[in-house]
């Protein structure tokens, strides 16, 4: 007989994850307490860890009677991800790794609603019903992304000959308002001061957010920032997270400033288990997006409580808010190398999405 999990870890019933100093293992425990199977990989090999995790979950789901039925939308979604992951990283048909990681999360809601349905049975009215329901729950933008993923999956189904028409074609997505949050200097100071009081993971995350601001970087670029990206005497070399199909991997080098050097040095000094990541969790691994956001939400609550006690203003922000805030501050300061700092090939996206200045100034011609 097995006991209740000490803490929820998202694993299927009877499947357990163990992260050691050198090894990561996944094992399925039978009712009599013996292991039906155990899969192991080295901690320093994230690709192998991801592979055994997928295999362990698949085998556990089959043992639990939760294997995916053939011919369902859930089965097609699994085929789609297997197809994407099987292609070379530089293939023009393969999505960027950062996008695929986001898609895996987005697919969970799709599976809940359409998973047991045959792709051929999905109608445009079902798509609109999904968009409306998710919008009513306060997630209109996420619903749009999820349906865009469903459209890609169904288009792949057409490629395989599993359906004739893609019901997502011609769908009008939810209207959304672009996020306009600008993180003020006092809010950054409040975050850092509060994180230092609580320490531990709170301080690691705060340093990650501040580094994202200093390097004008995307959330995933910061969460997965490796020690090898830290170049002594130069700065931080960051692989640009997104790129167009067929475009070679590009990097940007952010030269050291006193603030950036001090922030990175402090983050590295805080690591309990020296690993390959700059902002690692207590096991030396990358924070999952959900784990990162859970701790950050708690930090934001502490900041709100401190601001209320001090009688000052404070509005919550996220890791994703640091990039547009950095762009706004740099453009306000007249930075002429903003596209190099963001990693974009031109300034149109920067001006359209990231520039959040409410007042723009310019000198008179005469």
C-alpha cells in the first residue's frame, strides 16, 4: 500500500519524481510498494531528463488506464507535438522551442474540452463557444492563443488526411487590449527590498526580474539563463528566444554595467547546489513557469502588504513586464541601440509593442 503524496507534483497516479544531486528518476510504484519501472537520467542532461519524464508519464497513464484513445483530438495533439519535436531545430517547419513549450501548456485546456472528440466533429460554433467561455473566465487573450494552436493541430490533421476541413479557418478571435503595465522605479525598489527581507527563492526571483530589466530580455531567456552565458570581462551573451523560420540562431551580448555585474554575482552566490543555471531552484534546476509564477505571486503579495503599511502605491507586475519597461526607459533616455538590446531585426515591433511612454518628446528642428 502506498501513502498520499507529501506535496502535489503533477505526476499521474503512482508515478513519482525524485531529483537528486546527480540523478533524476521517475518510478511507478505498485500497490504492494514495489517499483514496476524506474527511469533515470543525469541532472546535467536536461534533454535526457525531459525524455524519460515524457516516457514515464506515458507508461504510467497506460498502466492507470488513461491512455489516449486513437482517433481523438487529444491523440492528434500528441502526434502534432511528436512531429514538431522530431524535426531538426533549424527546420523552417519547426516552431521555436520557446513557442513549443508555451504550446504544451496551452494544449491542456484544449484537451479538457476537445480531447475526447473526433477532430472531424469539431464545428465553428464549438470554437466560438470555447472563445466565449474562456473570455467569460477572464482569459480572452489566452483563448485566442489556444485556438491558434488548435488550428495548427487540425491543419496538421489535414496533412495526415484525418480530416478534410479546418473549422478554425475564418474564426474571429476575441478582441483584447494590449497590456500597458509600466513598472516604476519605486516598484522595482520595493520588490528588491522585500525580497531581501524574505530571502531564499524570493530573492532569486527578484534578481531574475532585475536582470531581465537590465538586459531587456524575455521571460524564458532569463529563467533558462545558463552560467556559460556569463562571459567574464564582457557581459552576458543571450540566445535570442524567438526567430523566424529558417533564420539562424542569433545572440545578443549585453556588456557589463556595475548593476548587472553585481546582480548576477549575487544570484550565483545564492545557489545552494551549483548547477548550470544562474537563477536555479533549490535543486539546481530551471524553475517551471508555473512554479516561478507561484513564488512571484507570493512576493507580490508581500510587496502589496509592505506598500499598504507604508502608505505608498504598488501594482503587481510580472517577469514579462520587465522587458517593455526596460525598452520604455531606454527609449526615454535616447538609447539609439534599442533594437540590438532587444534582439529584434528592426524597430517596428519595439515601437508597436514595447514602447509604453505616455509622453514622447522631440527637439524642435530650429
